[in-house]
C-alpha cells in the first residue's frame, strides 16, 4: 500500500477519535465548533446568577439627613417630609431632585450644590449643602412643637365627634388675624412653629363656642382642654306635658333680643346651646307656639312647647 493510503488511514483514525470524544462529552461535533452568541464569560439565558446593582454615576455619593428640635439633641422620629432642591446656575427656579418621608433619609446625589428642606407639620427648616463626590451627613434644626386639643363641660369630657377646632395666628389686635387650619378633630396632633396661637373650640353646630390663647413650645406637645359652659336640649311640641311630640314641627331658637341661633325641623331635634336665656318658636299646621327657656351648663334636658288649643 502506498504513502497516500497510509495518510488516509491516519486522517480516518483522527476523525474517529474526535467522534468518540464528542460522543463521550455529549457534544455534537458541529456544536463543539459553533461559537457562542453571548460572548466570552457571559451566561446563557437559561443560567441564573447574582444580579448586580448598576454602577453609580461618576461623582455620586450618599447624603444622609436628620432633624432635631432647636435646643434638643434627640432626633425627630416622625411627621417629617424632606425635599432636596438642585441649585441652577442660570437663575431658574430650583427643581426637586429627591424627596422622602423617612425620619433619617439617605439620598444619592451627584457633585454640586443643593438646598435641603424639612417640614414638620406647619413648621420648616432649610439648609444649603454642597456635595463633592464623598458621603456626607447633615442635620437640620426645627423650631416647632404641637397642639393636642379636647373639650369638656365641667368634669364631663365631650365626645370627640361633637367638637371642632380652628387655630389662628394673632395679628396686631386681631386675635383671629390669620387662619392656620380649621376642622381640627379632638385628640389630633397639630404640628406648629413655636409661638402663641388663638384657638376656637366649637361644641355642636350652634353657639357653644370657647376661645383661648395657647402657647406652643419648642419640642413639646401642648395638651389643652377647652372648657365649655353649654348643654344639649331636645326640642318638642306636645299637646300636653310628657305626651308624644308632633312630627314635622319647625323650630327656631332665638336670643331674647330676637337673633336666630338655630333652626331645625322634626319631632324632637337636639340642639347644643351655650349657657343663657332663649326663646323657642314652634310652627306646626299653620299655627305658631312660643316658650322662653333657660340653658344651664351641663344640664341636658327636654324643652317642651305645649300646643294650646290644638
């Protein structure tokens, strides 16, 4: 056999060996030679692995903020709202670049100048902060306290759903110079800048109103109870004392001078009134009946008008 035949046998032997190795490795020869479409060192789509966070932008660093009351060292742990504004060199209005309601938030910011603000209810503080590509920690001081309001008649606490409060900032001789907030509920925490406020408490929806000037101190909750001199009366038009009330009666409660305090329609509507003297007018089936009555603080009772001649 010639040299050419020997060469053929060598090639055939090598090819057979490659085939055996491919079979042992369970890799088809074609696949063993095909290049991967995903690039060297990258996993195929069917392989799971750790998900790495995206790299931080060049020059970014963490800014951690906290707030304390003026004159105190302990941090404020609730009721905070943070905003970070970026300063624009062209004089344009600063834009909010980050915000948080956490007590001690951390923001990732690029190098540059910022203004950090924190609000605590109606109080606030701000500070200019410069980031230079390294982590920074800063603290803002807030001059604020809070009000917590309730009401009572004598020693009896008034249910919260029968009370409403309004808070004003006095201006000059006007105690109700500027309204801060109305519709405040009993027991609600109202966060305010340190200072003196005028509080109006309304018991019911008539004339049972009390007023007081209250001081809000830095870092403290002023817990105040507004004492009302009032009572709740139930109005009735009856044929005789103690008898069943007429339905659909229109009532008007007036002062002795004729000013209307409250109007109501029904068989026995209830009205909360300040202590004092009143005139009650009842209208039913085209007839008008009147009666004078007195409200004593804390004495809830029925006020009956007898329909004489009915």
